[in-house]
C-alpha cells in the first residue's frame, strides 16, 4: 500500500488517525433473469430481507444509548423506508414484471430513487438520496445473507469507510469505536454529517475515489478541517499529524469554554450568533455551543413521511422547539419545497428546471391549504416562545403581502375558535434571488427582518446549477457580484430600520465572518458545531478594521484578489487559528 492523498467534503471538523474499517463491503448483487415459477421465491427473499433489516433497526432503537436518544426519530424513519412501497414495493413489482432476481430489482429501484432525490434543488432533500442508498446496501446485504448494517463490523476502533451510511449504521457500533467517518456519497446536510457532528468525530462525504483507494486495515489520517485523507502515512506525516491534532484540540477546547460569552468585537460591536437546525433532534447541541437562538429552523423534515403532517403534529414539534429555546428567538423557515420535491402525498410535476420552478413560497401559495396548516401550527406555537417566520424564495413584495393576508385570516379563525395563538409573529424573508437583491429597499418596507441565504444567492446570482460539476468553480462567495450584493442588501435593510442576518455557509467561513462584521450584519447563523468558533473569532476582530477591509474588497476586480487580501489580514490577527476556523477554503494542513 502506497502513500496517497484523496479529497472529500468536510462536514464535521477534527483530525483522526486509525485503521480503515470498511462497512457494507459485500460484493455487488447478481444480475440474473428468472423464470415465471421463480418469481414467488425471489419476492419472498426480498420480503424476508426487509423484515430482517426492520428487526435489526428495532433492536438498534431498543439499545440506543441515552446520548443518542434524540436520533430515535431518524432510525424510525429508516424503519419506515425498509417498508416503503416506493422502495420495496417497486422492487417487488420489478421482479414480477421484468422477471429479474431480487438483487437486480433492488439495485435498479435504489438507483432510480437516488436519481430522483439527487435532481432536487434543495440540499437537504438532495441529501436524502444517501438514506435511500444506505438502506439499499443494507437490504442487499440481507439478501446475500450477510450481516447487514454494522453487525459485521469489528469492535476495535477505526475509521469507518463506506459507500454510504445510515444513522443506524453508526449507532450500532460500540461507543468509541468510530474515530472518523468517510463516505463516497452524501452531502453537508446528510444524516451521516449531522450524526458525525453530534458524535464529535471528523467526517468527510463525497470522497473522490474512496471505494478504490481505501483498503480494509490500511492506516489513514483524516483531516476534517481541510477535507483531506492521507492513506499509509510515513513517519514525517505522523509527526505533523500529532502536532496539528494537539493544537486543534487545545483551540477547540478553549473556544467551547468561552462559548457562553457574548460575541463582541474588540471595539465593542456585538453580534448575535445563532444555530441552524435541521430538526428537533439537534436541540441537544444548542446550550453547549452557546447559540443565542436559532437563526434557521428547516421545517422540511416533517414532510418527508408518506403522509403530510397534520396541524397538531406540526404544532407539537414547533411548540416544543420554541419552549425549549425561550426566551431566545427561533426563526422557522416555512416549507421550502418545490413541485420537483413533491412529497409522499403530492405527485411530482416533473418540471424541466425545478430550480426555476414552483419552489419555496411559490409552492406554498400554490398549495394554500397545506400552507395554511403550517401557518396555523406556527401561530399556535408562537405562544410557547419567541417565534419568528421566514419566507423562502421571495422575488416580489406581493408574495409577502399575500402571506400577511393569510396570517390575518388565520388569526381571526383561531380567535373565533378560542384557540390560543400569537397575536403577532415577526415576518421576514430570505434574500436569495437577484430580484430580492435589486428590490431589497421595497421588500424591507414589507418585512420585519432579512435573512440572507448565501448558498442559493450565489447559485442564482452566478446562474449556475450547483449540481453541475462543470460550473462548480463559479460557486464563489468572494466574487465581486456576491460581495457587492451582500453590501447592497445589508444597507437597504438598515435604511428601513430592520435587522439582517446571514444563515448560509458563508456565515461559518472566517472570510465571510470578517466581511459580514464589516458590513454591519446583526446576526450570523450556522450549524451548532461552528458557533463557538465563530464567537471566538468575532472577539478577536475589530469591526472598524473589517469595515475598512470591506471597503477595499468592494473595489477589487475579482475573487482571487479579495481572497488574498482577506487571508493576509486575517492571518495577521488569527495566526494558526485561521486554519481551524473553516472547512471552506484551502489552507495549510496535512501535506
């Protein structure tokens, strides 16, 4: 085995050294055509495999350690997937109609579903392809009589390597046996990423060439800061790793110890640093990370089941989150799906370009009954805490006025029915389209706050499909068009006297933190794991110095010049710490 470096997307920071332990390593299933009389046996084999996987997941739930109890809902969703007619039912139909064996039918069905999810624009829903693939791997192993999930994993500690993972795969392992996680598939919002951050182990997803390069038992160094994996390191590599790991551990401990302190710059400018949450399962991280509230609560998770959630179910979830965080604010983003992401109860419209189609607020206003159910639940949850509403994909002030009209009507309904509800909930919008940027002054007069979603903003501003690797290089937050747009939006909000926050990945990037502080944003919101580091960094910066930096960057011709300038300025202030603060920019790390 030769020394080699492979790269992936870092989704959980940290460094780890250990032996590779491959999971789901069973060989690919057979491709075999079958006779009519063999159909019942193949169907029964698939049903038996699904029953076996469900039983294993039930056992996982029963043995789940208290520290991971918040993830019971996710394992429950995996159990539903093992019975889902779109997966198992479709595979059974393939056996009958195409006369192919169960393994082949399962493989084709998984690929079809994964392709459907991957085509979705929303990164959260797109990452659900990973859940489908992980379940397909478990079912495939069960079909072959192999121990599915982590049942066949050795109990000695190691770096977990798999094509894909489900949360249950990780939970089935003995505590402390997972030093790091590497997967060939997945994204930043996948369940694997969320769970890795919860377990505080470094993780990379989308690792290029992982199945071919990583061998079982091979020693590897995982750098969850720079996104690199070093296979078969030499003595010099090991020495550098030990030094870097010790320095990062000390820095992280210091940042967490100070996480409860306010985030105030050296010259006295305070920012609210909040957390982005995917679902209620992440609430356990809020207090420890020192978040000043929730700047983005994604509400899509509740809609991923086979049936649409009812008002009482949604109210229970939202009220529990609001009460848990009170008096800190919780900003609920209303349902951000599109027709391409039609959930279980809605047939997909198969729009040719869903990113520019019926998504976000457009979808909600076109399906007003469903939207009213969510808004009623949010209005009721408003009495439990400090709740605000945020509308995604806004392009026109009329959309905001439509929502205000609906909210007014719903308050009248609730009052007439004697149902407790909030008399007023702050209503804000996501700024993520060129139309919203150019009409920010008008929108600011209709809203109570702005939140800039930098991921989609860059996507639409640069006219790129972020699923298209050929134009991925244009996803550049320091592009002059992006930086000038951010400044324009912040200024428009403040002229109208409303606060503005940023909840995209740029809010957790040290270059972004410096620029956004200099622009005068009021709040930053990122994954809980990154909150202590952001607060730590803000305390080391000067708002006046960052404002001067913004002025210079606004007049630079391209992103490269901006990056070089910001790096030089930040390195003077932060030194080695700069390398610990972000996973979004190339920086010194392992060789």
